[in-house]
C-alpha cells in the first residue's frame, strides 16, 4: 500500500470541509479548523466581511448550518499547491441549496450558486487544518467566447463601468 502524498492529504481535508457543511456537522467543522494560538484563522463567506479568530469563524458556520435546510457542493476546477507546511486549494463551488419552504416540513425550491474559493491549510501534528477560507460569488457567466478573448468586456460598454 502506498502512502498518500501531501497534495492528496490536502485534497482529502478540503473535501472533508465541504462534507462537514453538507452534513451540518459543527463538531467535524471545528476539528477541521486550525487551533493554534500563534496563528489566527480567517474566513470570508460570499457577501460577508472578513471574520477573524477561531470562535468568530466557527460561529459563522454554526449560523449558516442552523439556517440552511439543504446544501450540496459540487467542486470543480480544484487545484492543490503545497509548499512545506502550507497548502492552498482553489476551486469552484457549484452550490445547490434549499430556499425557504412555503410549507413547514417541506423542502423549499432548490437554488444554485457559483462561488470561487481559496482554502489555505497548515500542516499540524493532527494533519492538515484549515487556516483560511475565502469565497467570492461568480457574478457573470463565462461562455466559450470569453475564454477565447472574443467577448465584450466592461471597457467595450461604458454602461457596464462601475461609478
């Protein structure tokens, strides 16, 4: 049996982060985050300000879990980079979640969202732990022409420029 590489271990830790969210398992979420008095963790959920400190970050996950009936992540574009005791994962979170139900006991309509995320991990005696998470919503759809550079950009349409 071959042992896992650091990149594979980090990928597993990254997957565990999303599985903890899907399962609403705050205990697992807590075990996944770095608990080191010398290193402050941070988290940016889409549309939220920066959260700093383990307590504040874990409270945010507890709040999200308590107010989300259903959530599922389909991760794409996953890239893992490892340097010494620090690792970075970038990915696209294709999120499917349940909106508020019209009737009690029912699951509300499903809502999709795209978020690009960066997760930073630190190696510890207990394995790779999340040091930072940053999620940013994808506001524009990308088509094949955009990838080739053929699509109009904001500079092509003055109405699209920010004030």
